[in-house]
C-alpha cells in the first residue's frame, strides 16, 4: 500500500526526525508497531502517534516487543495467576 497520503505521512516522519526539537513541543512521537530493527516499515499501518513520555515508558517497560507479543505476555501472566494455588 503506497497511497499519496501514505507518502505524505512518511515525508512528515522524516521531517519530524530532522526537526526533533521543534516537534518535541507537540509531545508526540511515532512509534513503530513492528520495530524498524525487526524489519518494520514506514507504512501508516506500522505507525502509532504517541505522547513522548508514554513512548519512552513503553520502551522502558516492553522493549522492542510488538503489541501482540505484549498481549500474549499479559495473557500468560493472568492465566498463571489464576492457576496459582496456595
Ligand atoms: Zn517506539
């Protein structure tokens, strides 16, 4: 999928990277749902606009996990707790 809107958006991502300081005032970051380091692309459906501080905390807590991997992890934690007998 490479719509005009997608291209425009990708240009804005590059623009934002070049002008980090200015954009810090907007307090938004682009988060890659599948990290770039794991082959994630620049397409719209791989990007999430997220508050800067939340973004930092997201990665502090979840590293480079995808949302699906985080859900799996939480599901396992909940299941394990439910099966805990003591
Ligand atoms: Zn991120």
